[in-house]
C-alpha cells in the first residue's frame, strides 16, 4: 500500500504543479543556468535587465532596444551615479530614461538624485512609493525633479504601466502610512515575453506576508528572477515568500565585506533549500561576487548577456 501511495503521489503532483515542490525529499539536479550570449537575437522583441553592482545598495536597469529607452529602479548611493550611467549607456543610444525610487533610503536614492542634479541622463519621468511622499529624505529628489519640470507620479499596489513591450506592475505597498520605510518599498513585477522578474525593494517579512495574502499574490507566483529583498537581510526572504515566488534565479545586491553581514547565512540557507527542492534548482547570484549581472528576455527564452 505504501508503494502504491508513493507512486500515485509521484505521478499526481507534477500534474498539479510544474515542479516537485511537494516532494522535497527528492534530490534534484543542479540549477539550470540560462544560456550565455554576447548579442541580442531579436532587438525588436528583446528586453535587457541589468542588476548593477552598486555596493551595499540596489540598482536594476531595464533597457528596451526598440524604443532606446531605459527604466532605472533605484541607483545605489550617490557615488555610484557614474557607474549606473555607464551601464545604461552600454546598451547603446538612450533617448528616454524613466526612474523608479522604491523608497527614500540613501542606498537606493542617492544615485538617482546625483544623476538628476548633474543631468547625466535624459530623464523624463520619476515614480516613487506613495506612502513615502511626505518623507523629508525624499524632498531633495522631488524638488530636483520639479525644477527640471518632468513628470512625477506616486505609485502603490495595483498601479501598472507599459515600458515598451514590458508590463510594469506594482504589487506592494498599499497607499497607507508605514512605521518602517523598508515595508513601504515598491515591489515591482516586470512581465515580458512570458518571463517575470520581481524586484522586492527592501520589503521585510511583514510586507512579504501582506503581499502573499493580497489580491496581487498571483502576479508574483513562480517568477523567473527574484531580486532578493533588503540585500539578503534575515528580516526578508521568508520561506513563505520563497514558496510563492519560487524563483529560478535569485539575485542578491550586496556590497563586498559590508558591515551588516549581508547576505545573512539563514537567507542563503533558505535559498539553498529552495534550490534542492525546486525542479531545475535555483541559481543564486551576488553582485559582490558576480559584478554587474545582465539578462535578456526574448521570445526564445531568458538568457544571460556577457
């Protein structure tokens, strides 16, 4: 009877889910790494995603070759503005740049402010987290955006817009006050050609749990890439959040030898547990070890760009 039951379970669960997450006792293969390419197969239908190495900070750059437009989500401390600018321009001509500030902490906002003040890129739009609108730390960036007279828009869960052929969806936070600005971080889902990338900002377990219980939970189920929350701090990336997002690739934006001990050993352990039970594994990348990390979303698949 035990053997029959085990056989039924083995055949049934893969039909319910695309993996063996309910069979964690199975030893699965090593993480399936995306193909590495040195050029875009179809620039008209491609989207480039770079996780820039900005030390103990965050910066994600989305580039649409067709429209020659860039979307920068955070930009590290002020002294990384030049590196972020260099990364944006490395894709080629840049005619239009939009910015998203997940929350007004200097390791996310400083580079954005510096880029605006020195007019390093042709910025036309600034998005920010609605609950942080009144924060004094945000004042300088907002004033600079207003001085240059481009569009400024507050975002909260439920908002979405298109960036080229990619859909950008905000799944957290709600538009209400938060005691901890980390939990007021914008969580951003980038959907393109059947691929999903989730940028978790500095969300902590409280915000992660609220998102898992929200109407937007389906948008973060089974993502291709998770930009791990809060630099791999133990206050984020709970088992529950990982079980829902179930990423094939986890990217940690973190500074080498940082004073916070990021990424935390428990977070790495949770990611390794996921890698063991997920069919295809989970590839764990870190900016302190891998530098700038770029992926390309194309109709043919998700690839890593040299």
